[in-house]
């Protein structure tokens, strides 16, 4: 028989510290999940699930599980919770909307929990002791045990690792797709470093991808659950990295110094700014340059006879908008007029998108929803019905 005395080594300490740090992160995200921070709930639940899984593996790895045999494999349903939670975190954060129908992503975890309640949790401790030895000491001869149920009834449990791997891979692709679409909506490459919020999501996805790779590698390399400590050690590393990022982005360690103005050394005088703004307003009224799908900051600056830097400063200082925000604002105003008009009711959404300067329906839908809180179709329906009733 193996020595089943509890033991602590470097991996055990690394995992335990990750569990403690993860608990703090769970509290942080769940208490910062109101209003626009609602997506943090999903990240908090995902981290809480990680903490529970790490605790389960820590108990098994250190042999403390022998003291609480009733907990053997008790966290298995959580395997099917983490990545759906992370997907909903990315989706709700990046799309700025939420539909309760999305909770169907948790149906596999709920079904497996029901299965465990029926087939595993009530099993005698002798079976759970055998399962513990089989996971961490597979070389040990199988001890006698009692159980209820036919062998085929345990098929889902004996294949939970495969189900988990499939779930991870599917949601990994869905997550990367959400992030890629978010960068495209901002007209940036996915490798761009120009959008701090998107960089956070992209970097988090790199960590999650590594977790999946480590999980799949350990499952292919180690017998039974012998490599689980490597997986949860990497989870602990992700928790450390997340904590470091949050601390670095907070103002706790920052010394307050006056920030230099973005245009501190600009040669744009107040008189030139007023003339440029007047020219811009005239150009908008007469030519509507924003309706041109090829409209760009350099092109617009050329039409006004000013430098791109000066035009950017005029938009920022006088209107409080970046060039893309300014262009989207006017395009959506034009689109709203077309959608409200009964004379243009025959136009498809794609046609309206093209008329106001968008090359794709998806980019138009995203910009319209960010500006109005509604999709173009919903806006058109409500506007036309309001006009009819009046």
C-alpha cells in the first residue's frame, strides 16, 4: 500500500496560494458587477469554479482527500461551467448586451450535476476511496469496494475528462471569434495594441488557450489524474497574472502628476481652430463627406486644407470626439432619418448601411446599436409604428 500521509511540496504551496489569491479575485469581481460591470459576474463565477477545482486537486495531490473521502470527484460538474462562463463574460463585455436565453450554455453542467446527484454522491465511501487511489495511485491493486448501479451507468463519469476537453476546445474557438469580431468592429487588427480594453481580453484569452493546451497535453501524457497538479498550477499562474494586471491598472501605486495635454505643443491657434470648425460645418452641410465609405482623417483634412493633426485636435477639443466617433455619429444620424422615413421603407438594412458609408451590415448594426441602444430593424419598426399611431 502507498504512503497516504498528507504531504506538502512546491506544487502544493503554489496551488494553495493560487486558491487564496483566487478567492480574493472572486470577491473583487462579484462585488464589482453592477450596471455596466454586469459581465464581471460571469468572470467571478468562472474564477470561483476554478478555485473549487483547484481545491479538489490540491486535496488529492496532498493526500488530504483521504480525510474527506466524501468530496472525491465532487467538483466534476464544475468542469463544464468554467468555459461557458468565460464565453459569456467575453460576449456580454464585448457586445454590451445580455439575453437570459444565453443561460442554455450551462445545460450540460446542470445535466451532469443531476447525474452525479443520482449516481455518485450517494455512493459508499469504499467506492470513492477506490476512485481516489485509481486517480492518484493507479499502480496500486484495486481494493474491495461496494457500489450500486450497473457498470454502464458509470459511462458518463468515466468519460468526463473527454467531455471537458471537447467543451474547452469548442468554447476556445467561440471566445477567439468574439475577440476577433470586437477588434474588427474597432477597425483594428487582433494584434493591435491601440485599444487597452481589447488588449485585456486578448491577453486573458492567451492564458486560457495555454490552460487548454496544458490540459490536453496532460490528459494525453499522464495516466488517470496524475497530471492534474500541472493544470491547476497553470490556473494559479493565470490568477497571479490577473491579480497583477488589476493592481497595475489601478491607481493605488500611481503618483499623481499632472498629465501633459495631448496637443500641448500644437501650433493650432484659437482663430485657426474656429476657421477649421466653420469649414467643417459648411462641408458637412453641403457635401456630407461622412457618407463616403472611403472617408478618412487624411482625406477629410485635405478637403479642409488643414493637417490631420490639427483636424484631430479640432474634433477632440471642440466636439469631444475622435474621428471615428465623429463619423459614426453623423452616419447614424443620417441612417435614423432614412429608417424613420416611410418613403424609404422599401430599402433593406444593407442598402441603408451602404448609403451612410458602411461596407457591411454587421459593422453598421454594431455602430447603430452603440449609438442608439437598438438595432436598425427595431428602431425602424418602432419609429414607423409610432408615426402610424400618431
